[in-house]
C-alpha cells in the first residue's frame, strides 16, 4: 500500500486473507490459556507484575496462583462459559482473578470500579454473573484442575460500554480478538519480541486499552507490567525512572498532568523507547512537548473502541509531529472505509478485521445495527486522506472526558428522572486538561427555584451515575431547549462558553 506521504508503514508479513475477505495473522496462539502457559514455561523467573506500593509476582507465580484461583472458582460452581465479574482496581489481585477465571474456562467481565451501584447491578444481571470478585474479599482458592482449551472464536471477556440508548452493552471479545490485538500492537509500535521491556499501566485494566493492548502484550512477551492502582503525576514520573520503563501508553490527560508536574524536568526518562497515546484527541502542542521531553522515544497515536478490542489504526512516529490531528493507518489486518461520504469526504468510519468483537452479549438487535455485512459501524465521523484516518466529529454525541467515554443520552436519561427537571440536554464543555467535561443544560419545572435546583441536581446525579459521568457544569434555562423542525434538540447552540455554573467537587 502506497500513500502520497510514503509507503504503508507496518509489517504485513504472514498476513493472509480468508474466504470471508478478512485478513489474519498466521501462527497466532490458540487461546489465552496457551499464551499464559507458554510465557510461564519460557520465562518462569521473570517478574511479570509489580503493583505500585504493593506486591509483585513472576510469570511462574502468576501461573500457579491463577490455577488455584481457577480451582476455587470451580469449587464455587463456576462452569465452562460462565461469567466471572471482576470488580477490582489495578493490582495483582485483578491479574490473578482475570487469569484464574480463564483457567477455569469462564468468561471474564472486567467491571468499571467507578460505576454507581445501580449501574454495576445492571451489568451483573445482564451478564448473569456466576461469581463476583469483590474488593476486600479473598480470592477464590482451591486445587488446580484440568485446564480448558477454548477455540479462537470462543468469547473470552465481556467489556461493557455505554451506548446511545443509555443502556450498557457487553462487547464480546474472543480469544482471537485478544491475540490479534497483541500482534497488531507489537507490529504497529515496533516492539521487541523479548522480555527485556517494561510498561507502565496508568489506565484502568477494565478498559480494552489497559487490558488488551498493554497488559496482554507484555504477558505475551514475558515483559514487566507496572500497575498504578491510581494515577498521581509524581508517582507516574517516579515509576518511569525507578523501573526503567521502556513503553508508556496512556491518554492525553495523563500526559498533560505529568508534563505540568515540577518533577518532569528532573526525572530520568531516558529508558522510554515507545510512547503512545489515544482515547481522546491530543493537542498538537502537547505532542511537541512530549517529543522534547522524551527524546529517546518513538511517539504514536492509537485509535480503537471496545468493539475493536483496542487498536484499529495507529499513527507512527514519523507522522506524529506533522499529523497530530490524525489517528493514522489501519493495522495490518484492519480494513477501513467511509460510509456515505459528503462533499468533503466525511462520513461514518467503518472497520473490518479479526479484532472486531463478536457482537453484544444478549442483544441481537443492537448487534445487527452495529455489525453490518462484516463491518463495524463505529459511530465516528471521519475522512481518509492518503491512507491516513482523521476523526472529525462524533456521530453519537459522545463526550470524551480525559479518555473516559460519556454518552450524553445516558446522562440525560438519569437527570430527566429528577422531579424538578422539565427538559435536559448534556453536552461537552471544552477543558484544557480533560479535553471535555460534562455539561448539563436544564429547564426547571414551573415554580422551581433555579438556584436550589443546581445543588439538588448534582446530588441526584452523584447518587445515580459514576463520578466521571456527573455534570461538572450546569446551565439553567428560562425557556425551552432549542429544537429543529422535527423536534430534535439542537446541541450546537448549547455548547457556548457563557452561562455555565461550575459544580463544586
């Protein structure tokens, strides 16, 4: 593949096209159980996990301890294909629960630890979780038993993602999806295939970026994953120096906060060879600051969704400074195209490949709407110039708050339940650090005091929504929301900078 700016930049060796038109990597492992077993056999004494401020474990220790977790799950009645929900934050216990569930033959359901109780309860009921690993409780423990041998197409995990209808949906990530993402990450980021590397995981493991593209890639090669239970800029910088981190992947907000910290000027970051970002738009000015601050690193911008098991496109180092507004080229096994482009070439981005998930758990209607004729409808508006993908807008009114996706309809549905709210619309409010924050525009019911409504609405939101979904700005109207002739709310006029009331944190 040639482009106006040069040749296609990624290694395509050993890629074959199947009868379904989908390209796949040759020689992938069969499943995640095989991946872990091979790593434990080849690199038994290599430290695989270090939890900042907590325990650590070698590859062999993870294998043995995860087998005991699997035994405990089986003794608790968990069978092949049952769902095991993991409600833990980043740490060694999360890793052991994840692998233990796989070694028990179960499907892992990584849970967002910031969900409100009602949101978590919905997911647990939707996936019919047979077992829930909760914080503060001991991990299951039992005698190791016979190991499962799942097929490529078997579902390995459910990653729940909010939707425009306001109801979460479980993206069914197969073993092939995981293994394909690992191979794409290695090729697109030009990573060495040996264990002499270390990554710092500052994003949650319950997201596909942290789990599929970071944690799983390091487990595959036998490298070190340093886990941050919570992000603090000083700890982030100190960990890079202490553990000689070679690979850093995070969201622009984390890089912005780290670059603003006074320790950045004196921290030894010479070990970093690869620095990638994604999950939200990045300011070109921040890219240039990262290039200067990490002179030994190759930079890159990754784009993907839960539905693509993380990586679908990648912008390599050679384009980082000149194409900071782009998300790059499709991976060696992904096809991309623009559906119904307008006069500017902008339309909905469609993605096809072996990393695209098997659909939504127990939701054939939304699966049929989103996965059409082998293509994933991303809901993102994009254009493709010289083979490079640029995301230009969001088709689904999503708010990207520092890498956390917040769907406006989900927040609107929750706030509309407040007894004093007549109408509500939710939009993104520009923020220099987070990219966007959540803003709620409300019309009170007649006779309601606007000044009293704001604190009441904020308290209501905190009871019903995860903290990152709660409005951080509120605007109270004295007339109806603007609508078009068809009755649809016009959000563009609501995104202005005036009239916002900042919510106390």
